[in-house]
C-alpha cells in the first residue's frame, strides 16, 4: 500500500528500512524520503514505523530463552 504519494513510498519500503537497521521515524524518513514533500503522509508513516518496531521488539523478546526483565541473582 502506498503511504506517501508524493515520493511513492509504500508500507513495505518503510518496513524494509526498519529491517535493514532504521530504529526511528526520523531514520526511516531519512532513508526513504517519506513525508519530505507535502507531509500529509507523516501520521500514517509514523504509525507503520511504530507498528513495525513493536512487532520486531515482540518477536525478539519471544526468541529469548527467559523473560527480558530476568536478572540473575
Ligand atoms: S504524501 Fe508523502 S509527502 Fe506528500
């Protein structure tokens, strides 16, 4: 789905930017140029970034052999 019509950025491209190392909306914006023209797509772009970062964080926590808040005594 196109998120940014001005620049032609899709939600997939935003997700790929995060999978390739971007850790924030600012970094995704810099990498993809999303929301760099009229800016009307900024809210949706931020939502896709937030969702993807949350999914990534949850999948990494699920991969841990013990809870993330675990501390050895
Ligand atoms: S729709 Fe993204 S900058 Fe205009």
